[in-house]
C-alpha cells in the first residue's frame, strides 16, 4: 500500500512540475530568448531535481526517484513550453 502511495505522489509531482513549467515558459518567458533554448530545459530540470532532492529525504513517502522524476518533468515541460512559443500556440487555444 505504501508503494502505491509513493507512486501516486511521484506521478502527481511529475504532472505538477510538467504543467507548471510549460505554462510558465508559455506565458511569462515567451519573449526571453534564453528560455527558449534547449539548454534552458536541461538547466531547469537539473535545478528542479537539485531543489527537490533534500525534500525527498525529509518526507517519508517521497523518494529520490520522485525528485528525479520531478526534475525530468520540469525539463520536459520547459522544452514543451518553448516549443509552444516557437510554433505560436497560446494558452486557451485548446492545444
């Protein structure tokens, strides 16, 4: 049962990280050229994992894998948001 709860927390953190990063890049960073590069996605993912790592050790059901999944999701969300900006997608377009 605890393994299932840990999986749910990991998936929830990844979903939250991906959606938040994608929305932030799409809405707030659309005019920042540095944020639209692929290096920004890598840095965002590594930064998110580094920040989440100590939190993973403090909470009982959150593991190091959760921190890694969160960092990966933030990196992918950043990249997806940059791709949305480059292709002209906006929030509310239904995409």
